[in-house]
């Protein structure tokens, strides 16, 4: 994480780290359907491209029961990386008319019919200017996982 950014801009960050340390990693794997290797590859990309990441989120996640928490978590990743207030970094919604040249290939990829699992991370393109990664976590899949956990 970006220690300087956290120290300067985040109140009570030590409490946050205390809470994060309590998280059961195995629960994350069960709830998302992703394995350790996939999540580690994603983390490695975030660290490799630190201060060069922009998370673009559709308008769908917040309509689900835990949608607000999901969006907070997505934003928190960028906060930990120190990616607010820096050009080309941060968090935005896909329908915000931000740079159509950047978004159109992503939207084209998303709308191409294909059969994939409920949860996956896919390298969309890796060119000299940018690395585009498509991360899809099915809200329905998460809802099913949450319901099955409540029943047990």
C-alpha cells in the first residue's frame, strides 16, 4: 500500500488494517468462487501497475443487497494504492462518458456473446499504452453463496 498517501489522507487507517487482518481468506475464496492463484495474479497486477490503475464499474453492483459494501471495497483498493487525485487513476462508473476511446473496446468485449464461468479475471489487452483487465464477479453467484452460507 501507499504509506505516504494513507498517512496523509486516511483517518484511523490503523483500525482499517486491524479489521483487514481479521478477514478469513478461505471465506473470500468460497464467496467469490475465485482461487488463491487468480486473486494473487490480480494483486500482482495491481502492485505492478500501482498509480496507473483506474477501476471502471457499471451501475449494476449498487442495486444488490451488499452493493454499497462492494463499491466501498472497490474504492478502498484504490485508496490503499494511493490512487485518488492522480491523473489516470481512481474509480468511476462506466456510463460516465469518460474517454470513449478507452471504454469502447471494453464495452465491445463485454457485449460479445461467450460462455464463461460466473467469476473470472481476463486480460483484455496488453498494449504499450495500457493494460486492460476485465474482472467479472457475478452478483447472482455472490447472492447464491451468501444464501447458502446463511442456510448452513
